[in-house]
C-alpha cells in the first residue's frame, strides 16, 4: 500500500469539518488504497471540542485512517502536509455582508499562507473554503433554448441567493453541502477527470478569456492523474456569459483590492 498522505483540515471543530472529515478518512477523496494521516487544526478555545472529534474519528475505526493529530498550533500543524483544506474561518452569519466577512478572514489566511510557505511540502495542494466563495462562472456549451432560459434566469438567481437562504432557514451557514463540494473538488483535482471532460475550478488567472491575470477566478479546468491542472482554452463565450464574467471579474477585483488594503492596515 502507498505511503500515508498527510492531510490537514483547519476549522476541524466546526460544522463543515464534522461532515467533511468522515468522508475524507473513509477514502472518498484519495481512493480506497490511500492511507491517510489527518491533522486537525482549530483555535485554542475549541480544543475541547476538537478532542471530541478525534474520539469520534478513532471510534469509526476506518481502515485507511492511520493517525489523527489534533493541533492548535498553526506552525506545527502545517509541517510536511501534502494536502490542506482551509475550512477554518469566521462563518457568514445572517445579515452579514460579504465585505465584513472578508475583513474578518483576510488576516487568518495571511497567517496560514506563511505557515504553508515555511512548513508544508513544496508541492502541497491547497483548497480554500473559508473565504467568501467566488461567484460561479458558467461556460455554456451547446445548450438548447428552453434550457438557456432556465439557466439564465431561475438557476442563476437560486445559486446567487442560496447561501443566504440556507442561513435564514438553518440559522447557520451551509455545512453538509459545502463538505460534499470540497470532497468532489479535491477528488477531481487529485485523480484527474476523464479525457475530453473538464470541471470548474477557481484558480489563479493566466489571462485566459481576458480575465485579469492573478485573479482567483473560476475557469473550465482539465485535471490530470499527476495532480496538475490546465485551463481549457478557446471555448466560445456568448454575450450573456461574457456580461456575467465581466461583472464577476469586476467584483473579484474590487474584493482583492479590499483584501490587500485590510492586510496593509
Ligand atoms: N465556499 C463555500 O461554498 C462555503 C460554504 C459554506 C461555508 N463556507 C465558509 O467556511 C467556513 C467554515 O464554516 P463552518 O460552518 O464550518 O464554520 P464554524 O464556525 O462551524 O467552524 C469554523 C471553525 O474554524 C475555526 N477557526 C477560526 N479561526 C481559525 C484559525 N485561525 N485556525 C483554525 N481554525 C480556525 C473555528 O474555531 C471553528 O471551529 C466559513 O468561513 C464559512 O463562511 C464556505
């Protein structure tokens, strides 16, 4: 069997992690032949809760799970990590604006960036969940008219308002569906997608589709079994999609500048 992968989940005492950890530890992401060491990072006041999560993970007796390491020390936790799922952050509460959330979280992610830089494996794969999620960009191909109408109206509206609708109903932000999305996302990245297909991933822009270079933006991406990815070029963009893409680019660019100014202050 392969050497164990060291997988770090931050915010491990939180509600997304509670759904995510079981799925990762039982092989849904890295496959049934890949042993895993799980490092669970949270902050000091959550240590008691974290220990409860560790007990439950051990009690699950999952064959692939070699070790569970709780930690409240960022520098120690990131040591030699292969894959990091950065879930830990302040969650969005009812009535909270995207920009308030950004201001609260930007410092956390800056500090984690430093820990990754100095402690983790150089080819670490990092998935960020805790930032305000990047707006979905839809690359529409060969859709027929009726579908277009649903896609351009109800679907987009539902997706845009879904986060707020879940908070309103649950009084908490989404967790189970967010955990499922993380699992699908990292599995596609780790294993690669079948030839001729691609997935959407928010990755640093290389200027494709005239999107500002360096912006973290959702592109059609082809992932490969060696855990690398490439942006799929040259898809036809209709006027409707172009308009949404430009609006998203503008919003993300503003958000980036705001994050930089919070960092500097
Ligand atoms: N991208 C998405 O689609 C999506 C969907 C839902 C939620 N989220 C975001 O994911 C994040 C986690 O959501 P949740 O519902 O699990 O929240 P939660 O409050 O239940 O858990 C967050 C955990 O992070 C911990 N934490 C805070 N600062 C930390 C730090 N510096 N290092 C390590 N841990 C830290 C907290 O102590 C807490 O245990 C939130 O930012 C939320 O807004 C994103």
